[in-house]
C-alpha cells in the first residue's frame, strides 16, 4: 500500500471502530451491556436465551427497558443476537422444521423487543438434497419475517462447510436470499466469519482481495452487514469450525490487519468469538486491543 493510500484509508476509518465481542447474558440480558463496557466494546453480540436449549422465553417490558437503559450508559452502538444452535430451517423433517420456524420467529421477536440491530443465524443442514434444503431455508425465513415485522436485520452466517451444512459459499447464501419473498429481502444480509470462510476454502491469507471480489460478484458488498473475527485452530480448507485467538492460528495477523484497514468495511460491526481462556474480560480486552492496534 502506498503512503498516499495509507493516509486516505486512515482518514476514512473512525476513531472508534464498531468492534466488540460475544458477551455473556448470564443473570439476564440486562447484564450484557456492562460486560461489553468492561472490554471497551462499541459493538456486542449475545444470546437472548440459552443457545443450546429449545426452551423459549419472552422479553418482558421491564427487562427490555432495563437492557436499553443500561445499554445507553455504554459506547456500544451496534447490537446483535445469535440465534439458537438447535434451529434448522432447512430440515426435511416436518416436526423439526416446524419447531425451528417457531423458535426462529421468537428469536426475531426478542430482537425486536430489545431493539437489537441484527440477528445472526447459521443456515441449516439440508440432510437430503442441497437444492431442496436451500428452498426450505428460504421459505422458512420468509414465514418468520412475515410473522415478526420489525427493523432487525437477519444476517446469514458463512459456515465452514462440514457435512450437510448450507452457507459455505457466497453463492449459496445468495441463492437463499434470492428465494426469500421480495417483500423481505431488504431485511437480509450476511455475516462473514473469518474462521469459517478460511476453513471453507476462501483464502484470506493468500488472496484477500480475491475473496472480497468473489463476495461482490455473488451478491454485492452491500449485503455484508456483520463480521465475526476469529482465527482458526485448523488449516486452510479444513471444513472444520474451530476458533482460535486473533493472530494465533492458521490465519495469522495479516488478514486481520487488512480487515481493520479496509475502508469498505469501516461501517461493518465486527465481533470476536475467540476462546475466553480463564478470564473473559482480560482475554477479550487483549484481543480487541490487538485488533485496534492494527489500524494504521
């Protein structure tokens, strides 16, 4: 990068990038903002219920008011939830699919009640035929968005491509979006997870520019609404989802340095889902400081 280009990019970058982590909501959702503040976050992700259980819950008015009040005392300006890991909108099993649609709709309802900006969701597992799974996923998203109006954007997350999971390619995510009813497509975006795309065969280390060119060709960069910044414990194209600390895995420092200085990504909220080790606050703070330190 030329000196002139570096100066131009630096001028384009905000003093406080939208950067944060997935934080715990243990003790109740209103406890999450303080944990985001403790690590100096300007963006945060949380579960609005336990991510590995079907048990549903409503966000009551007092809870929502407390969450918003506590959030207002922080510098967090981008908020997102991650949906339950049990949801499979692409399932051919009618019972599981119906349960998944119901749970997914309630996820959207909680996001609306809390005033969250984004809901990040893994595309489902097709189990039988890929094209059929894509169609089922899109139909289920349409049904849920119709049942839960609001301003929360749904971000389909890239996956590592293991087994019968959908979403390992930009083209597959674009296909799902294209099949969602046109009335709701303006509520759809994607979330790139750096560990996942690297494991799926997108070489952020050796072909950073090419990866984003492929994204642009598939759906346009404007669909990129959220990023998960995670290094990988496994090698390139491993098709395994194993997160590692920033710059301490197979991606190394360079892709994260590029991301933090990419003017196209300035307005995209970025959260880490890296290992917490013995102390979540200490580890997350270290990772966020490391990422901020890459800004030139």
